[in-house]
C-alpha cells in the first residue's frame, strides 16, 4: 500500500523524534548514575541538572529537537503528544515539526495527487482565520489548519485582517489558526 504524503512526513518526524528520545533517555540515565555517586559528575551533567532545575530545555536535547521557546515542562508536554497514534489533527502545530517545510509540501502533494495536477504547478494559499485551535473539531477536507505561529514586532488584527503594529510590551503575539491549502 502506498503511503500518503502526510504519512511520509509523520514517519520522517518519528525518526527524528526517536533520535531525540534516545538522547533524553541516555542523558537522564547517566545523570541518575552521577547523582547516585556511581559516576563522577561532569560539567555536561551539571548543565543538564541545572537546566532541569530551572525548567529550561537542556542544550543536548535542543540540538536534536525542533525549535521551541517553551519552558521544559511545556516542551515535554508537547513531546508526549508524539507518543499517541498519528492522525491528522484538526489543527496542526506547524512549529512542532523538525522540518515544517515537509508538511507544507505534503499539503501540495496531496492535492496534486487527488486532482492529477503536476506538483511543479502547485502553490500554497494561506488564509488567516479568526479562530483558535480549540475552535476546530476536525481537519478541513483539503489542506490543513495550522497553529502555534507568532509574530515579532507586529501583530495580526483579526477585525481588519491585516498585520498592524505590535502593542507595547507584547513581544511575540500569537497568530490565529491559519488555513493552508
């Protein structure tokens, strides 16, 4: 059976996630031995211990992970989301992909295959909605809803549907869900 573009992206993401979880498992096991006194403490393990204490994603994990500005607790909660079966959610957290471009390409590939169009002639169309991800209960018939994007130095005004100046002291306002097709 031929895999869909979304399944291919999911498998690629799972491979990267396996590398990340192996690093997490290895470093935590090693830290445990060092905290028990079975091995001497290294500066790398002290950095890991400090990062965990400060609720920061450790550097050794960040090197193998998707980009994120979340605290360790929120980051780990997102990581646990990968432990369930993959189905296309009602709204996809695009920033949670190791390679977000592959997901966007999968959207084009799916439409190209469905309509027997050449992939080279495909392009993405983005519509910023006025909704949050909780407002969606199922994925769209075609394309995808994405969430988790932020703006820097500007913000999206849902009333007029335009980018406007950011509010004072609001450094990275959240974008509403975006419909990509």
